[in-house]
């Protein structure tokens, strides 16, 4: 079959699969596919079911409903989902073929999440509760004022100013397909959120198997204290005693995503040790209700109970030197989880009976990212249903036989498009760094690559800073799309990325311009030795910390590059520090504020804006108005510096995007300007 090169239009024809689950009896899978209407400038979910043993997918909820959060109810008899069909987001139920739909909730302002108790007698609901006053409520005579009175940091976060409300967890009684009575707020009058914003989800709360306890995480800090610490904790509400217990109080860092073991005697969760490091290694820890009790704790206070049980917390994956992501209980002792390792995401199993130090063993292998997975109940042999992607494959579902490790394609959402689209070769290359380390570098070639020709080549600079260059299929930084436009792409797993051990990951702290930048140059210099690379046509591109990297390289590249593209990058580290919102990130990565630096050189001394006098290369700058992590002034400052020095430059500004670019037409504009700039400056 004749194949076409990947282009921008084709990229937006791909269906984007998400939210998969297997029914309690193991017979059906449910998943969502989002398709985009570029003209309407929006996307809509379609919900499908499909037999585990094979067969065609069945559409059960159409795009008009735009349902999300679809799941089987614990008894397997119905499907629940969220939809804004009635105006606000509400909870609905339908039968297994999508009929007999019923709206369960009628909450003003809608709900943000939900989870049924396994016993089907309660539902946990996430709803906003307004607890702060606006100016017009404090001063009723000033009802036209939209000013804010602010007395602490975190007044805005990610892409939104605080809306005076907090996301709370409620328990709502449920019986025979109907809600009963009033919902119980588990956090009455508490000015805290569950799930934890901005990207928290329903993984942050879970029921015990018998439905008598609800575990959840919450970051119980306000204002400036919230901005400078990552400390969240695991709380367990007991429906019988009506007591809430903090089971992770001793840990100063993130504690998130609690899950009960199948017998309800243990709780496992993800834990980071450091109080201000959002990129610390995630480990699995476990609290065991059944460990011997030294004595009965005095009184019934929450604090006393929390102190009493701290000795029962057991770190499970301390000897596994990679960061744990999604996890599930396999039985009452073993857990399975995903982790980034060597530029890929794989599924691992923790087994306390293993003799190895890490107690972990890989269950999947290969050049792919396993982004999520679930077990198939009642399978003839242990099986996972896993969502997998690669640089050449948008997310699809695969059945993974845990015995043979064989992976079988389960969905084929984008097969018809992929069959007609030529993808370029993805090569794993090991490059020696300046300190004699081996660095994994992905090299992506044009689909019609001819080694006798010379190609313009792009150095891709990753954001994060501690985000992996794994086998992701991106709809913005799409390596295959860059390759299809005639560019070789060089994507290094430079210092500061997970998947190569804690020492490699942590090496970037307060050293943004040190070994990390040397790693970038080692990668591009190594690949540029190849006869098919045009050394006179090299570019560097990246966003966020990748944007910082581009700005820094622009002043320190020794004539290597002929063009730069920086998106939402930090340019002036001092002004960025004073305007960003998550101060724990800013303090951790920079060794504290700029006015109290004890180490030199440091990130503030080597800020990209201090080398702008060396700029001599065309640069495209992209920045977004609603990006409060790296505020708009960073892009504006960089563009001003380029223009006043007569550097050929362009500024692409998005007034309605945050740190990402998500709206279809904005995304297409981004790609068009991106490639127009590259073609003009490298071709």
C-alpha cells in the first residue's frame, strides 16, 4: 500500500485513546477515544466497550454526550460516567450497551470526580465548596469591583487564579440506582483540596474492599506555606467511627494515590521523601493494619492515632532506583507498577519473596511507553490490559500475558491511518559525555532517509526539567512529524532525566547550565559527525526547561546552530523566580532564592539573559498568556532582547493557552509557524 508522510492534518485525525478499564467479571473492556473537530475547535469523547476475547468495538455513548470518566459499577451491571449534557458536569448511569441512561446527581456547579464503594452503598463525590470571600462580598457597596485582596502566595496556580472555592471529598449514600439523603463533607470548613490541584484525579482517593473506609490524599497547607512545600498526606476516614486518621504524617514530602489491598488490611501509596522536591524519586510505601500493636493509643484524637500507627509504615521500593508511577495490587502481597527506565516506560512487579535487593522484576520489555494498565479478572492465565505508545504509535491497548510476556494488540483505533503513513526509523544511540558517561540518545530519521544525502538536524531539548525523553507520542513535539518534514531529530536523555537512577536525575539541581548543557552539546556533536548530517544546518528547539536550554544555548553555542525555537522557557531566572507560583520547585532547583545564594556558580549567575549579548542567531519565541508556571514576561523579555540587538526574530503569542497548547486551531497554528520558521532558517 502506498504510504504518505505524516503531516499536521493527519496528526489531528488520530483518535486519542484513554480511560480504559476491565469489567469485574473480566469479559468486557471499556475505553474512551477523543476525536477532534478542527473547524469547531474542540474534541469529543466516544465511549466504547469491547470483548476481552476479541471482536469489534461497540460504541455505547456517542460524541454528542462527550462522556468521560466511564467505568463499570462494582457489581458489573452498569456503566457510570460523567457528562456536562445538562449544563454542569453530573454523574450518570446506563446499562452495558449504553441504554436506560439516568442522571444521578444534580449538583449546582457540577462534580469533579467520583468513585463507587465496592459494596455499592455509597459513592465518593468530588465537589467544589466556596469558603473564601470575594471583594464584593466583603464590601457589598463595591459590587462592581473585581479586585483581589491577597495575603499569601499561591493566589494563582498553573493557569488559573484562585476561585475562592476548594475541592472537597463527599460521601453520598446510594441504593438501587438512586442517591439517598445529604452528602457528607469529609473536609468541612477546611480550605484544602482533594484531589490536589492542578492535575490531581480520581486516583487520589479509594475505598476499602468492605466499603467502611475511604483513603485519600490532601495537601493541608495554605497560602505561602502551600507554595514552598510539597507535603501532602494520606488520610483514612472510617465510616463506622467517623474518625479521620493521618497515616503518613512523619513523611515531609508528597504522599499520594492510596490503594487498599484486596483483603483491606494494607494501604499502599506513592511517597517522596523531600518536602520541596516535586521530582524526588517516587517510592511505594505500605501501611499494615495487622502489625502487632505495642499498646492501645491513648484517647481517640486524630493526632494521637496518627502517631501511633507511624511505625507500621513499610517502604517497599527503596532499593529500586527509579521513580514509581501507576500501580495496582495483584494480591495481598504483590504489587505491579510502571516506571521509566532507560528511555522507556515498563511494567514491573514488586514481590516481597524475591531475593533481589529491589524485590522488583520487569513484566514488559521493548521500545515503548506503558502509560497505564489494569488486571483482567478471572483470566485463564494472569493478564494485563495495558495502554501503550511509542514515538511511532499513538496510544493503543494491548493484552499482556504475564507468563510468556507476549503482547497482543487489543485495539486498532488508528490502524487505517497508520497503514497509510510512513514512519521514520527510531534509533537508540549511546553517546559518551564529557565526564565519560554513557548517555542514551534517540535519533529519529526522515521516513525516506537516504544516507547519501545531507539533512538539516534538530537538537530537541526536553522540559521538566526532570521529565523523561521516553517513547512518548506527542501531539505538539512530535518527532515523527519533524522527521517527515525532512529533519533528523536528536533527542538526548541528558542529565536531570529519570530512568537512569537517582544520581543522574538529581544532577541538574542548581546546575541548569552545567553538565546538562554539556550533554546536549555532546549529543549534537556526536550525531553531527555523520556524513548525512548537514553541520551548517543545525537547530535547537524546546519548551519549558527546554526553552531555558534554547535561550542558554543561544548565548553559548559557539556558532553550532543556525536557528532556535523556545516555547514558554525561563529566560531571566530572577524575574522568573519572582513571578512563578510553585516556590518549592523554584527553591529546590535553584538552591533557594536569588538573594540568598550560598553556592557559586548557580542558576541565577548563569541565567540565559546574562549571555544575551552573545546572541547572533535567528530565534522564534513562543509564549502563552495563561502560563503561570513560566509567566508571559519571560517570552516578552527574550523577544525584546532579540529585537533590540537586531537578531532576526518572531514572537508567537497565545492569549488563551497555559503551559501547553491544547486547542486544535492553536495547535495547528503552532505547528505551521514552527515549520515555516525552520524551513526559512534551515532550508
